[in-house]
C-alpha cells in the first residue's frame, strides 16, 4: 500500500509551489514541461507535485527526463528509477551517457563539474527540442538558491544565483524552479513521507565540491543565527545598488 499523498505536508508544499509559479509566471496554459529527474529525492518530489491537479495554475503537460551520467556501468540507478516511474504512472525518457567519466578524465581534472553540467544540460536541451517542450523544470529548492548565491560570491567573484524563471535561447525555452520557496528540510521530509527511493550519487567530486563547503558553512552559521537562510533569501529581493561599490561613481 502506497503512503497517503493528501497530507498536511503535501498541501503545504503544493501551496508554495503554486505560489512560486504564480509569482514568477513559471507556467502558462498549454505549456509542455520537461521535468529534469536527477535520481535524487528533490526532483522526484518536484515530479510528484507537478503531476497533481493544480488549484491556481492553468493546464500543462509534463515529461520526465533522466540523464544517466555513466558513473555506474551497470546502470543500476537508472533501472531502479525506471521501475519507480512505471510503478507511479510517469512517462520518463532515460538517456544513457558517458558524461560523468569523460568530465572526470585526466584531460579535464580542473573543472569536472563545469563540463559535466554543461554536457548534461546540452542533452536535456536536445530532448526538450525533440519532444516539443518549452519549459524545463529543475528540482532546485530555496537552499540551493541560497547556496548558489554564496558559491558565486566566494568562488566566481559575482553576485548572482539560480533564477526561479530563466529564459534561454532568446526565450525559446525557460528554465523554471517551482520549488524555489521550499526549504530542503521540508522537501526531504516529504520524500521520506512518500517513501521515494534515493538513487546514490556516485560522482567522485560531490563530497568535496564548493556546494558541500557552503552547506557546511551555513550549518555552522545557523548555530548562532537560526534565521540566516531566510535572511539571505529575502536579501536577494532587497538589493540596494546605491550602497554597492561601482567604478566611476562618486
């Protein structure tokens, strides 16, 4: 027997997903939305929520897509994901690749994450074009957006982050992030409540990435200020350019 879906937590997540979609005009009538499924629980939560009838959003279609990066030659993760999709009535395209090993080859030791992300997204963009999808939804939540802000400040020397709704290719496609208002804690809790499988991340770089460094830093800072994540997220909507240094200004 599958765990009940219509719980208080489900209704809370669905409410804030719809609110984010409305605030950032993520979904319009007739959209065909490709949902990028990494195998992690965040993207499965996104797929689960988007496959539910919406109260305030217009009708749209969804298509799940998983890019197997090839870290596991036996593709056991992809096969487990395919079983989950079949059991839950989701249509899913699974593309098997060698992107992971290629990105971590000796010729590319300095920037494996950059190349891996670029090649993975290229595959997703190609499938979106082939399948007539005009929106691509990723399962990035509020904590991902906060962490990316700090990663870009610390390591790229810029103030930027993931956009909740980001047009690309001159507006031909939009990348949307419907979980933008939801914390990682609640997303993980819902995944556990629903009994979603977790496909292990076999990337050798993941444990020592910039993102993991920032995650640990935020956990330490939260010990002294439990509002720090909320403050960082809201600060991105309260930028005072007059109080930021700009060359040429007096």
